[in-house]
C-alpha cells in the first residue's frame, strides 16, 4: 500500500503504479510487470499478491484524474502524456531505472511507500535536416524519437514527422529525456537510415544533422555437421540489433537457399544471430563474421566492404522434461522459463518459455547444451483469481550436455524469507 503526492505534498489521483522485477537471466535489462494498480482521489493505492524480493516501483501520471481506479484498470496501461502534469518516475522520484532504488519486500510484510512526483518541464522541440548518401537534403524522409528508457510503459515516444521539400524536420512537445533520433528513407527497393543519440533538456535542440547511410550486404552460409537436406526445410537467418533501443529495431531475415546460402542487408550496428525453422534436435553451434566469433563479440556490421557470415549447426541438442506439483497435485497452467545461467547478449536462441498442461507436465526440446536456470510461476490471470498463488514459485538449476534428455520434478512453494 502507499500514497502518491505532488511536489507540494498534495495527493495525485489517477496515477498508474507498478511493481517491476528485472529478469535476472536476461542478456539485456528487461523489466517485467508483477503488479499494477491506480491511485484514488486521496492518492492512495494497494497492490496484492507480490512475492518477496527486490523490486522497482514506478508511478505514471495518466493525465485522466476524473476517472476512477476501476475505470482506469479497464484500459490498463493507457495514459495521455499531453494531459499529464508529471513525467513517469521510478522510486524515489527519478526518471530512469538506472537511477532508481529498489524496494525490498518480505514474506507476510505490509510495506508502505510514499513518493512525491516532480512537475513536468515545459516540452521543447527538436529540429534539423536529413541528408542523403549523395550529400543533398532529402524530402519525405520519416523522422522519429525513441526514449531510451528500458521499461516500455514509462517510455515517451514522440510523434514522428516527415522532412519538408528542403529536408528539414521539427518534432514538437518533447519532454526532457534521452532519445535516439532516427530517420529512414525509401528509394525504390532500397532503404536508407540514420540514427543519433540526443539528450533533451529545458531548451530547444536545433540544427541536428542526420546523414543517411545505405545498408551493408552480408552473404553467408549454413554448414551442417552431417548430411542436411536444406531443400526440405523452410529456414531463415535473422539478425537483430543487440541494442534494444536501436531506432525502429531494424530486423532483417534472409531466406536459406537449397545450398545453405543466404543474403542479408543490414545497417551498421552490432547484431545477434538466430536461425528460424531448424528441425527438432538441431541448434546453432557456432557463428563467425569475417572470422570473428559472433557469440563472443557480436556480429559487428561496419564499413562497406564484403561481409561473410558462417553459421554451423549441430544435431546434438538437449531436451528437458518435467512435472510440476503444488501440494502433491499437478500445477496446471504454470509459466515455465528456461534461461542460461551465464548471460550472452550476442545470441538470442538460449531462452525458452512454455506452459504446463493439465497434468502439470512440460517438455522443451532443441536446447543448446549448457547451464540453465528453470523458473516457474503461475500466470497473471491465475494470480488475479487466487492472489495467494503469487507466493508459490519453483526453481531448479540444471546442466545439460550434448544429446542429453533430462527428466525432473519441481514443486511450487513459497520461497524462504529474505
């Protein structure tokens, strides 16, 4: 329970409050919503069914003070930034999660929190020019801002715009924060892009110059450790930017041909590689770009020279099968996450998610051999109906070797008090 006030100590109604947890096994900082509520006309709120642990707390002014918490909950997560008097904040009143303090919740404890929101600064404008590959201004290019905040619900995404006949652009009503400013332009079948990190403060930002670049062509091949009939498989090689704030999250997938060859067109950045459509039991064993280990350094696309990507696949994947119980009965509809113990931002094929069936059973296949942590918890909908189940969790640490098929049992129970 708690209370949200303004800079003068007056209650603030219609504030969306959230308890967020950081995924401990994620290669990047990802915040998951554990509980959400809204303040009433006294600025008060209550959140239930939260397991013990360390959490982030956020408060988001919805800009809709005339709506009740029930009415706001029916349109959960929606807020009108143009009407909000306060920017989204993390406890104890900061803008970004890297500045925030976590709160510690213990089993059976009723935690009280009070937080003061800071007033929003007057929004400013960001303006500049988009220059094409030939050095001339580009008319009709798309320009947009992306807040670099990790939590998508507390990000501010400004309205995009297009450049005028002289290549100029202006984005208005931009609140203070850190952003990635990006531009894209389609010329025939070719796309050009530019991106730049900017910090917006109390004053307008003018004369930003965005120089468009053409994509880099990457050729590659998949090599199998034994005979593999590519003609019988519909496969794609995908590269996604490791930086989750990369403007537009440009993702490119190339179709794998019958000889295992593929072609990608990518913009300068560092990427993680993934093969989609591999048959069961196969996994991506190694990846190199121009001889450099992609799993160690990422696929760094830079310059305009030839880029050669080589992917090796193996038929020695592992599998995991388990039955989860709660008080000697099958735990039905439990969300199970498999994540590597050692994070690796340069590959995104290690994590797996599934749900237990009516027998509390699940099976995961095509697992890359290695050390993993298995986490199981009841779904958000189940916890809403039975809040006490939020306290029931199951965890296991496993080491899977090549071709290993492991079977385990897990029990949902309350973790020990911290």
